[in-house]
C-alpha cells in the first residue's frame, strides 16, 4: 500500500499530524541559527549577566522560528514586528506580575489574549506578533529574574535584533552573482517564471489546476519578497529597480498562461522555453538572449508572445513599479481584526490563554506538581497550541505532546553528561541551528525548542526540569482541546468565512474591472493578484479547518466547494481579459461560463453565509 493510499485512509486530523513539509535544507538559516542564541548566551555568561543572556537567547529563538525563506528586507518586518510585540509583552508582564495579584493577573492576560488573538487574524506577521506578545507576557509575569522590566525587554529585543542583523548581513551560501543583498528577491522572481513555464507545460492536462495554484504561490512569495523597505527612500539601486520591473513583466505572462490553461488545449513544448530562459536570466542577473516565440494562432498565444516581447525589453531596463504592493488600508486591517473572524479567533485564544493562566496560578499558589517554579510555562505552551492559523487543534496537541516528551528525554540524557555551563551553551547553539529544519513539522520543532528552553533554564541556575516540562505540556494540551471545543458566541467557522468573503469581494472587483473594458492594465493585474491571493488564503484556512476533529470541522462544511467555484470564476475572468484585449468582445463560451459560475456561487454561498455576487450588466 502506497504512502498516499495510507494517508487517504486516515481521518483528516490524523493525516495532518503525520504530514511534514519537504524541501532542501536552508543552510543560510541554519548558519544564522547557530550564530544567534548560543553566542549571545556565551557572551552573557562570560560577563556574568546570565539572566539577560537567557532573555536575549529567547528573543533570538523566537525570531528564528519566524526566519523563513524570502528577501532580506522583508525579513525586517517578518522578524522585527513580532520581536517588538514580544518586548512589549515582556515589559507589561513583568510589571503586572510584580504589582497585581493572581486574579487580576489572570484577567489581564486573558484581555491581552483577546486583543492579540483578534489582530492575529490579519495575517502571518500579525499572527507572529500576537504569539510573541502572549508568550513574552506570560514569561515576564512568571520568570523570576533580578532585572527590571525595561532591561528584560531590551535584552529580548537585542536578541531578536542580532538575528535580524545576521539576516541582513550574511550572504546566502552560493549567492555570488551581482549584489548578494537581492538574492532572495532574485530567487523569488525567478521562481515565478519557472512556475509560468510549468503551467504552460501542463496546459491541457490533469496537472494544470495544481500548476496554476503553484503559480499563485510563487507570485505571492515574490510579492512579499519585493514588499520590504527600499534601501534608500527616494531612489534605490538599478539592480533593485530591475527586479521590480522583472516582476511586473511576469504578470502579463502569468495572465496569458492562465488563459491558455483555461482553454484546456495543449500547447507545444516550445511555448514554455521562453519563461525558462527568463528565469535563468533573473537568477544569473544576465541578459535574456533570444527568446523562442510561440505561434500566434489564438488570443492567449498572441498575448503570451506580446508578453514575452515586453519582458525581453523590460529585462534590459532599470525601471520598476509598485505592482507588488497589496492595497490594504488601516480600515481594512481593523475590519479583519474586529470582524467575525477576528472576534472568533480572539475569543478562542483568550479563553485558552486565560484558562491556562488561571490553572497555572492556582497550582502556583498551591505549590503543586513543581509548577510553583515555572507556572508561566503552562499559558506560554497554550499559545503555541491554540492559534487557529498555526494548524488544527488535535494535530498540534498530539505533535506538541510527542515533541515535548522526546525533547525532555533527550535533554535529560545530555544534562547528565555535559559540563556546565559551557556544554549547555553549546547545546543551545546546536538547537538554534536545528530550528530552521525542525519547523517543517511541529513535533520536531517542539522537540528542538524543548531542549533549548530546558538548557536555558539550567544555565540560569535552576535544576533540571524535564519532568515539569512534560507535565505542563500535557496539561496545556488537555486545556486547549477542552476549551477549544466549547461553544463560542456566534457562528463557528467565522475566520474561514471571513477569508472566503474577502476572496468573493476580490473576485467580484476583478470581474467588474475586466468587463468594464478599462485600459488600465496595471490596475487589472493588481486586482487579479488580490483575487488569487485572497483565494489562496481562504483555501489555506479551509484546509486547516477541514483537518480539525469532526466537532469543529463540520462548521465549515461546504466552504471548499464555494472556494473552488470562485477559483474557476477568477480563471474565467482572466481568460475574458485576454480575449477582450485581442478581439474587443467575448465569445458565447465566455459568457455562458461566467453566468454558470455566478449562478453556482449563488447556490452555494447561502449555505456558508456569504453575500451575493451580482452579474455585471456588461455580460
């Protein structure tokens, strides 16, 4: 029986638990991890400021969990934003833990959970910020350290800043072409052209839909990679402007390739050769050379040929644009945080964080099960388990329990033989290097982080605490599973429906713009990107919800079918845009397909609570 057959025979929540990400080892991130927490802790031990070194190492560790592939400048936001939130949480938690009682502290942590949970619904960076805010507030309230709150916050921030500095300064191994500061951007843009070529190869075959989804993912990644701060405010380097222009040149190619995939007719292998040569030119920072042109027998092929000619011209110029920027205003972000999805997210996080903090405080007062030493571990652990965007509850609870037990046992073995503190400092450095690889599965990440945290505890002068770590993790898993399945105010699945509603609105805006026959192609490409991106986000949320236990998964039944309809609607809209550019009118097939999909969406949207999308008059 094949691995795929076994996975299909398992319930979704268990299949998700056993699934791990794949890919090459991120050696640059491994090197940064080895140079982050361990060296910081070593310096602190040498200057006799061990407690501050522990906090700096924690800041570097949490930043390392967010250190994912991408561009250097985008990492400033991806790593720095959560670190600032973590430092704020550490500051608030420290002063609250020192000046308020257990009941007030529990209520305060619950309120922080409500706010952090709501804002975590905005996106990955906001979610990372919410996680660090909650974890650091619990650590600040419970960790017995001699330094005042402001020194703790600065030490934590310094640790994260050290990793950000390494991310900006160190070259990626093998990045010797041109200005290495842009190697992340180059790889991301080149991957877009490779994904276009792969879609063209799959046109007319069963893999076309999956290749189109892969193209969306590549465009999303490139969009994020190019969205970091410019090196200079008013003018940036020619290499940077060229990369922005190369990304913009990929948009009409992606549009034409999607239209060809929609038509469902196979094309010659020659068609995909042009995008592949463009991908190589991006990676090598070189000229494109001659590009093989496709025949011009159909509107989409003519659009592809025109886009190739435009790309060849754009590659020789140092001109860029801001087509990578997502148009989300502060009002949009607040609407997401305080809307149905954000409220459900916030209530769920607040209940679990507050309940675990309350239980931990009660056990702390009773001095039971060793939690009087590290009571803050319980709410901090609950944070990593409960956040809906990080994975299904059951999957994360199982992975957390297994990873903690494994990590605690491994650490107990090392602690018995390693010299102190130098051996433990080396163990921290090793764990820092392993985190970028371990993030592919939550159980592996948990095991590595458990060893790192227990090492920090012992370096700080406390006794070996493997048993306590296992106990608080199992207790947190139980709390999260119980609280996470309790009835919530309003209709469950609000986060999924909110993302699906955003995808519907983006699809409608894109359709209206195309059928208005506006000549503003930059606006069209921006709307198209937003439509596909919001759909991908909705698909991700739906997949996570579907992998929950049946008691939770049933609340989002039918959303996957609605997302599939919207996806076909956006594909059809793209085909309409390309055809209108070429002929100025739509065929009967285009009109019938649009009408059918809008009617199908209307039939399905009521079941999941979405508003209607009206058929534009232009059809």
